[in-house]
C-alpha cells in the first residue's frame, strides 16, 4: 500500500493561466512520488476572472481593500473560490477540483480565517467566511477538492 505523508517543500510556482497548469507543473518540478499539492484562487467575473491564479500575489499587494475598490459601484459582485489538488501516486498524476460560488461583500467583515475570507460570502448565505469559519469548513472549495481526492484513494487504492 502506498503511503502519503505531509512534507513542506519549496518549489518555483509557474505563472500560468489556470490553476490546473500551476499544479501540473508543480507536480513535475517536485521530486519524488506519493504526494499531493493544492493551489487555489479567487475568481471574479466582473474583473475578467482576476485575481485568479495570481490571488496570493494580489492579496499581498492590494489586499481585500484593493479588491473592494476595484468593485466599487459594480452591480455584478459574483465570485468563486476554486481549488485544484494534484496527486502524484506511483508515477500517476490525477487532478481534483473544488469550487464554491458566492459574491464579494460590500465591505470586509469578520476576523477569522485568512486571505479573502472577510470579503467572500458563499452562495445561499449572508455571512462572510471570516464571520463563520464553521461554514467555511463545510462548504469550502478545498474541502470539496480534498473530498474528491479521498474518495479516489478509498476506491482505487484502498486507503
């Protein structure tokens, strides 16, 4: 039986147009086998998908306040968080995706979580991820992608 283990690994993150491309490149760049990696981003249609694959950099440079300024006066505040988990197991590469759709709040609210959590309200709810971390744990994009990974491992590799 293959074993997965946690390890911290630094690698060069490529600049690409999709999360899938970023994850695939990372899987080939990191040496070894039997590991998974995850990348995620916030995608806002009114901003042509920005910040998307550049979410971490954009957060470091303009933060939530910058995103709110870019959307000032916008009627369409639709957004989605997407996650891609890449698995490299026994030389085989598989990708698993997760998404949660919602909208960008008019102002930052809440002090929990991290990153864009204070401005993201998941669909069907009226609180940001930063106001309700239990909600985030239940509906998050990462959870959805990791649940697909776990189901794959249970059914095909008997973990």
